[in-house]
C-alpha cells in the first residue's frame, strides 16, 4: 500500500510539474508586438522632393551647438530611400505592427492644407503599402515633434489658431491614408512638446519660456487633439473603421517614503508630468488636475501675476476634450522616487518644477543606460499602468514606446538591452495577469536614429546603423533576435541565446 501511495504521489508530482511548465505565461495571440520610430529621426531627405523646413531642420542648421555632437537629421538613417529595407527588418522580426510618424512638412510644406506635396504623399503611400503587403499593421503618429517652421514663425503651439491648422493637416492624412491605416495617434508626448520645447531649452523650438510656455502649449495641444479626434470620429470612422488616440509619456513617479507629504509630492509631480495632458481627455471632469491647478494659481498670485499662469478651460472646451479617445498610448521608460523635502534641487522661478516643488531621487542600484535619465527600475510598467487603470478605468492601453539606450560604440552584443526588454515585458505580463487592458507593445526603436539633442551619441535600435557608410547598412543586434523569439513564441524565455546570429524572414 505504501509503495502504491508513493507511486501515486510521484505520478501527481510529475503531472503537476508538466502542468506548471505548460502554464508558462504567454501573451495573447491578438496582442500587437511592434516597434516604433519618428520621421525626423530616421527619414533624412530633409529637403527632398518638395518637403518643407521643420523646426528641427531650422534649429540644427542655425544653432547646431544645441546638439551635443553638432549633428542633424538631414540624412539620419536615410529611411526615405531605404524604406523597403526597413519593412524587410519588420518581417525579419515577425512584427505584428509598426508605429511611425508622418512628417507634417513633407506632405504640407508650408504647414497649410492648400498646398499638398504629392511626392510626400507618394512616399507614405509606398511605405504603408509595403507594410500592408506583409500583413504589418501601420500605426501612424500625426505629430512627433517636427512642426513646419512656417507655423512656428506664427507662434506654433502658442497660437490659438493652432488647433485649426492641426485639424486641417489631420484631415489630409485621414483622406490619403485612412483606407489602410486603422490606428491613429494625434500627438507623441505632449510634455516633451510643451515643457521641453516651450518652457525649456532641451527640444526644438528651444523657446525656454519657463513661466507660461508649457501651460499655453498644453491648452492648445489638447484642444488640437480633440479637434482631430472629432474630425476622424465624425467624418471618417464610419467608412474607414479605425481608432484615434494620443500618446503620453508616463514614467512612474512614486513616493520616496510612505509619508503623506511624499505621497502628495509624487501626485503633484505626476500631474505636472502627464496629468496636465491626460486629465482633460481621460478623466470624468475633463479639466486640468485640481491640485496642480491650485498650486499654479497660488504661485502665480505670489509672483505678482494678475491671473494664473495656467489658462483655464471653458465648460464648452471641457466637454469637447473629455472622452476624445479610443485608446491611451503610453510611452514608458523608467521611474523616479519623489520627496517633499529630501534631495532638494534648485528650480528656475517661475517654472513648472518650481510650481510643483517636489524633488526626485533615483537609487544608485538601478542599472544605468547611456541616457542619463534612463534606469532599469523594478516593476516600472506595472506601477504606471495599474495607476492609470485605477485612475481612468480599464480603458484600452497600448505601450507605444519602451526601450534602452547604449553608447555610439555599443556593438551588436547588447545584453543590457536584452535584460531591459525581458524585465519590461515581464512587467507587461504582470499587467495582463492583473486584468489591465493592454493591447500592444512597441519597442523603441526598430533601428538606430538621430536621438534629438544627443545626436548620434545614444543608440536605441534593435538594428545597428552604420552612420559612417553612405548606404546606411542595418545589422541586427542580439536584442533583435531575442525580441523575435518572444514575438514568435509569445513567451519570455530567459535562457534563450541566439546562435548563430543570422536574421532571416520566417516564411
């Protein structure tokens, strides 16, 4: 009898072990795996075939010292002439989707819809058709930081007419590409557009208007988003059947301690970093964040302003913006800890950071990337997405960017990037296990590119680009093979080592 029981226990344990192995966490079959890029960073062809000048063309040509290596995106990865190779790389990886942006000035050289550049339209038609040919879903971002210079000279995002200009541009894009594009993103990262471009000097157009730049831009941007969303929803969706959303950078800001002061400091920093743009669209109130708005109003009064430096939204504007989404695109890279009193920093007065009055800290033990701001933080995606779900409900989320940087001589064996992607995707699986409605993940980036103010000194690509060779050859890194394996198996195998390292299309 004892032998029988022992034998039965062994059978149970073997069966249990096999069952456990079969329960390896998997991504759903309809989960979209992709990569992401931006037009200015990869296309080149800065003045080819009638393209107009944009704000990055202008800044890099006229003030090259704002770029660390004094470089520019005139040629970049030359995707304008190598788009078929880019699509071949998508096929090699087995991507379900590819997120890219349209250069506004390539299809509307002066920014206005009266002058459509047919050569620019043809380029994007060819690009989209090449993806569709191989069942790769195109996800189009209408604006990824490259405003036509002619519109910037009229005030850009500070001009109250900007929302009309953007709606006109969006309608041109919907008209020409909407029969094949079913996922539209209006703006990429409002914070980086408004704070870094208008209230700081770290992104074009380098206005550095710290007092009001971010706030004026924020109001006009969300109204512009809503105009484009309603244009699509009212006049295109019934025939084209697509969806329209916005992408916001949502890095995680958690309290340094469990004190109430640190909790409030972290909440205020979240409101300033992304709530300023997300709350009007995704919350039930349809307004700027209450606590942040109150702080800005108090600071403005103390500083002698006759009204808050954050412009208010009218009731009609709140109703217009509220609910203007089909999905929430989340760009997520890292985390920071926030304190109300520790690790004090000096801020420009007046400015958004001074308005918030909170201080950030990053533990030294979190692994560092080449980018000074990027660390591998524990549970980072889960912390951010669970917070969004709890705040706005279980709406549709797509992770539209997530990635890791190496230096210019990082090479093809990028184990640190592999570690980061595996950790990030484990965090995505934690979200899925918790019922968070994440429908896709776009790795940043498909290939090395012009990394804005860092030029070519930071590399995010799954594929290495040789920028010294006029042909701009692309070579897969180890991370490309690992990402391909994850996409194909829908699982994360931490023991997987690609060998030999040859990339081919799986037919």
